[in-house]
C-alpha cells in the first residue's frame, strides 16, 4: 500500500486518477511502458478493482493510456494526450520544471488567444461582464495588500475576460486556458514585487474594457504578456 499521497481529500477514484496522472507525467510510467496490473495497483493504493478500473478508463479517455488485450495497459506518447485537458495541464505543471520550450509555447498561446479576446470583450461585454472583471481586479488589489490569493484572483480576472468576449469556442476553452495560465502565474507571483508591479497593467486592461476601447485593451494585454515573458525568461536564466 502506498502512503503519503499528499492529495486533497476527495473520492477514491480521484485520488488514484491524480496519482497515476502525476506518475505518467513525471515519467515514473514512461511512454511505451505497460502499467502495473490491476492486482498490483489495488495493492499499491489499497482500493478496489472498480476504483482502479474507473481511474484507468478516465486516463484512457484523456489519451494517456490504451488498454490492449493480452498485453496490458500501455502508456501512450504525449503527442497522443489531450493536451488541453485541465487535469493533464495541471499534472504536467506539477511534475515538469519550466523549460524554454514550455515558456515559448505558453507565451505563444497567450499571444494567439488573449489580445483578440480582450478586443472582443471591450466591444461585447455587458454590465455583468464588466462587473465580474472589476471584481476580480479588486480581489487582485486586495491580494497585493496581503488579503487573499493573488494567483486565484489573477486567474479569475483573465477567465472573466475570456467569458466576456462572447465567443462560444473561446468560452469552451476557458478551463483549459486557465489551467495553462496558472503555470505561468504561479511562477511570476513568486517574483518579489511582481504582483504589485503588474497590478497597474491589469487595471489598464480593466479600464479599457469598461470604456469599450478595443485598441487600448489589446495594448494592455500585450504589455502584460510581454512582462510575463520577461519574468519567465528571468526565472529560466536563474535556474540555468
């Protein structure tokens, strides 16, 4: 039986799912490797076969595993995974150190999605949307003053903008994009003075959307991405 999973209190299936997902992302079970048998996993986690099977089914649905008759459960290559699945994004961010490719891909995705979303939000946001964006910004301001979780407020701010853009496909991506953004925000928030420094840029973005100024909203979000890129690059250089 495995002890010390250090996972949140949740369902048995969720515990096994998270642990196996982390194990695959960390390379404990590498692509091309056969997952331990049901009996071995039951012994490891001290849960029933039903719990193990449901967790394996969930991982297979995410493209991480393939059950093959007379062979076993095969770990698939990352290219086969659903990389936009929020669980996979979270597991990868918890098990992989940030490298230059990950940093590049993260910033490229932000440049592809966020400027257009900010422009649309400035044009389409209703009163409720603007209220949600302003409320998230005020939560960021309070967090900088030591009252609250800055990363959670930052994520809520950007999620509110994605929601306000009024595009059903972008809105559908919201959970995945938020999980991706969390990776960068957690790193950037650790920089001394980083949240306080970026707060005025977030306020510029908030005001541009409130004013319905699409050009200003795009400029503001590009400034935020540029600063985030510099912060991530500084983190990478310090680790090298």
